[in-house]
């Protein structure tokens, strides 16, 4: 092959490579053009969004201007305040600053009179709660302050939040459901007040569901853990009692403090929690102050003194005639202190049964005070 033919073949190969590159470049140029078009579209959309925001800001500025005009119209001339609109509008524009106003601030009473709103109306739930609070105690068919555990079947594993959402779907008031537990497999325990029991069952009947009858949470068959299958029936029964007692204790620490005494009484009556343990939990969650002694001028003290004077004379020690008159004066009542160590006057100390101190357990242990409840609180 001559040198001329070799040069021509090289030129032809170069032209072919150039042609191939130009075809690829067309695709690259088209891709770049598409990206530029997409970027321009985004810029246009952003511009439209900014214009819409500007229009909304102008509308808000106009509304605030009308509000300020109304405020100035009903406010005294001396208490007029500078419009904060200028600060907002100037802050949005570049290169502009707002000057502080030297005028006195607006009167607080006039602003409060404008901004005050009527109290929100009572909801049905709050109205029903107030009705229950100011209603007489229930009849003898329902124990005073009694609670109950209703057991429901379940088809699959659900947590407490899911169960409460299901209750909400059938219009069950979750505030009346005090606690939920799982005493056995495929079983839900619902703690509620007996006053809500009929309505709760009626809501369940709407979905063709009924509670489990004659359910025994202390049955040893409910201990389903395979590692306890080799235990004797007596040991499994003890374990079932211990597990249910733990569930009751967790409930007493979970529910609201003012419900603890009533629920604890129910657990003690059922034999699920010992009396001493329930008393300790009540004292932890509802610490009470020491009981006061009636002052001498109170009617209670006079009645007690009259009852003592009516007792047989032989049981009352009489002072000697030659004794010192000062010794006949009754001793002063001891000074009582609250849970924080502060002295409390006996005539001002509140000892109503409903009293519940907010003192924490740490404060009780720090001061060394002891709290107790009546021994018949849990025996009712």
C-alpha cells in the first residue's frame, strides 16, 4: 500500500470517529437542554410561589392595618402605640431599617378588653363529670365507690393503645377505663367503676360482644409460660396468685392518685392484695397530715368533756384541795408540724377526709414524718 492510500485510510477513520462523536454530542446537548428547561420551570414555579406569598403578606398587612385603626379608634389618644406593621414590612424589604418609637405603650386594660374572649362552653364529657360529682351516692345495689374488673376475649395480640383506640371506635369513654391488663392468653382485663358497667356492656352489645363470665384470674391454668409446666399444681397456683398481685400493684401505681383508695379497697376485698401492702401504697401516693386535736373552745371538745364528766366518779381522778392552782390548768396542746417541718396551728389545720397533700415521698423521708390512714379505710 502506497503512502497516499495509507493517509486516505487514516483520514477516513478520523472522519468516522468525528461522525460518531457528533452523534453522541447531539444526545448530550439534548440532555443538557432538558435539564436547563427543567431548571427554568423550577425557577418559574418558585417565582410564582414568592409572588403568592407576597400577596398573602400584603393581605395580612392590610388586615393588621384595619385592626390597628379599630384599636386606635377606641383607645385614648395618649395611649396610642406605633404600628408594628412598619417593622414587619420594612424587615421584609432589603436594605431598610425600622426606627424605634418613642410613644408610650398602649393601655393594658383596653387591649385586654379587646382580646378577651368568653369562656369556652362545657363539653358533654365535662358536664357529665360535674353531674356525677354533684350527684348523691349510688343506691345499695352498687357498693359505695366500688370498682370491678371486666374480662373480654381477644383474637390477636394487641397493646393498650390499640385496645383503647378500639374502645374509642365504639364510643366508649376511655377516661372511664381506669386500667387494662392481660391476666391470661387471649384475655383482656378492663378496670372500671361499677357505675359505668351497664353503659360499657351496652356498647359491647352493639358489636355483638359479651364479657367472659366467671373468669378466675387466679386459675393456675393461666400460667402459660412453658418453663413452668413442670411445676406442681400447688406451686403454679401460688405463681398465679403472685402474678395477679403484681398486676394489681402496677395498677395502684398507674391510676390517678385520688382513685387509689377505692381501687385498693376493691383489691383487698377480693383478696388479691394484702391489707398492709395496700395501706403502704395509699400512704405513698396520698400522704396525709397528722390529725389535729380539737381546741378547748370547740364544740367537739366540749362534747367530749361532757361525756367524760358523765362517767362514774370512781374512774375520774380528783385533784386534792391543797394542790397548786396552776397545776389545775390543762396543759397546752402540742405543736403540730406538717410534712415539711413547718409549725401548723391546730385551729387552721385542715383534716377533712378528702385532703391529699402534694408532698412527695422524698419530702416525707427527709423530714422523718410518719403518715397513717384510718384502719377501717380498707375494711369497708
